[in-house]
C-alpha cells in the first residue's frame, strides 16, 4: 500500500481538518484493532457543501461528490486517532442518502465514498457496504457516511 | 451445530450464487474473527424478486419472505469468503424496510431473516438486531439486510 | 470509572428490566470483547412511552428524553449478558429518529442517549455515533438506539 497521505494529494484532494462533532460524541474512536468513525456529513470548512434531498434538490452526480467529501472527512477523523499508514483495511461503509420520493439510486451516490477509499488504499480500500435512502439527515445534509476501519 | 449447507437444503432452500455488488464494494469481507456482509437485496437470479414499499405495494407477509431471500444472499456472501461451517455465530443483523407512510411492522418483516438464521444455525443463529423503516432502498427494493458474523 | 450501577441511581434513574425483543432476536449478544445491543425503543414497563414522528407529533425536547430511555434500556440489555463494571467503553451508538418532513435536528435528539452514556461512564462513555432520520420505526416509536460496547 502506498502512503495514503501522498495518495490523497495525488488524487487532487486535501485532507481536511477533522470536523468537530455536532453533538455529544467524538469523531472517531479506537476499540481493539478497529477504528469506528462517526457519521460524517459533507462539511467543507465548517459548513455543509449542500443541503436538500437527492433526486430533487440535489442531483445524483453532485451527491456522489458529496459522498466523496464525507469519505475525506472520515479519513480526517481516522487520522485524529491513528496515522493513516496504520490502516489495514476499510472494513464497512454505511451510506445514508436523504432521498426524494422515488429516488432509488443510492448505490451510485455512495460510490463517491467507496471509490475514494479504493483510490486512496487500493486493495485495502475494498469494503463491505450498506446504502439506504433515509427521510432526513442532520442539518439537512444530503448524504452521511460512517465507516469501520481495521488498523494495525 | 449441524452442517449449515445440509440445513439450508433441508429447509427447502438452495444457497444462491453470490449476488454481484451493484456498485464499488465487495459482497463480504473478513476482518479478524468477523465477516461483515454488505447490505443484501432480495435478488433472485440477478433480478429483484419484488419492488415497492412495504405496507402499500408489498404486503408484510411477502416482505417477510423477501427478508429470508436477503438472508440467503447474505449466507452466499459469507460463503464467498469462508466455509459456513466456520461460522461461530450470527452477531448482528441490520434490517431496513422501505416503508409506506404509517407502516410500523418492521420487526415482523425482518423476522424472515432472523428466523432463517435461527433455522440454519440453531443457537449460533441467535443475534442482536436493529430494524428500521427507511424512505427508499436501492433499485426500489422493499427490504435490505446486512449482517456481522463471528467466524473461527 | 465509578460504579455504573451507583451512577445510574445517582443520576435519578433506575436500571429497567431488560425489554423482551419484539421479534426473533436477543436483546444483546457478546462476540469476543464486544457486546452488540439490539435496537432499543423507548419502552417503559412494557409499553412505548410515546409514539409518532419527531418534529410534528413529538417535540425534539421530548424525543431527547426518549433517547435517554432507549439508552437506559440498552444498559439493561448489556447487563443481561455482562456486569456493567466490565464495560471498557461505549464504542458506537446508532441513533434512528422517526422524522417528520423537514425535521433535521437528529443530533440534539440522540444527545439524550450520548449524554446518558457520558454521565454513567465518564471518559469511557465517549463514543462514535451516527444519527439519521428515518421514515418509520417499529410500533410507531419516535426513536431507536443501538450500541456496540467494548467489554473486559
């Protein structure tokens, strides 16, 4: 596995500052050989990049970009508890898409996160996943992503 | 624990082929002594057995059958990474039911999955579970089930 | 960490009896050094303390109290498999809020659970979390909470 920090830059991204939780919890916590990352919203410099429902207010293509932002924020959260070079693999991704009535393209949206993990970690970025369409998300976010990561 | 493969046949089921992910992830992944199974839809030979919301388009009874199909697909996913005889226990089931307004019978629906795991694994099939009613599911599926399995 | 049982009483709460599952699963199960707790509803002595959607039928303030009841029921479920003094840390909280159209205050609602864990376990109560707004919950519950706990 190549250095994930270098890979993030190579992909044209910048590892953001860890997003402070919007409530009484922590961004990520280590338990044994796993890091559990809290549900990440598509925050950019302290504000949601977009609000609204996917399939009406927000296009699926834009929502996919937002899912990549959630994934970057998840990596920032992991980095707040352990060096990303200690990541053994991304284990499980949970993808929640605030969905307009009749929008059923959640998998393509959450691919924004899955593909980022694949690009950053290669084979170690291949993960199990569940993607669902929910009624509402915190602060009106269109997408939320949580992650379980295996670490050394 | 009797042989789960024999038990599946005895129950009148057939272990399906593993359902290819509808996006950039894998059906199941092993991390330490656990296998994390991706959210499984009620796919039968490559197509959804049913689409629509439970409580309007799809009856709760039919949705329970669909949850059993999800569970079978989950076992196929586990089987793609480890022999089912290596299963120590089913640990956690997540059940997502695409719910019509006012439909609150999610537990009985997800019992379709829980009872299948109980029938196949006996005592080792008893698990923790969360069942919720979501707005929309991928491809219009009425039910989605993900699973965490402890393995030898 | 002070004795969690004493702390619960000191906070003015009473550890409830474990809530029997509403379907074919168990309240909590141990797997390795973790206890997985099933999705807990705000049941009080066998009945839901409240039903309806948060943001219309149920106020966010009341929903926060209901989330604390879910958290207490989760501790009762943990206690059914292991002494609470064996808890190393609360690892992950999943919060599901049955949300009226346009209600986006899920984090403040689920704080009811997060703050209770913090009050009972102190530093060991700090956890990762995902909070989402769902369409419907079992039996019409306004809130559901599941938990992963690390144990000795």
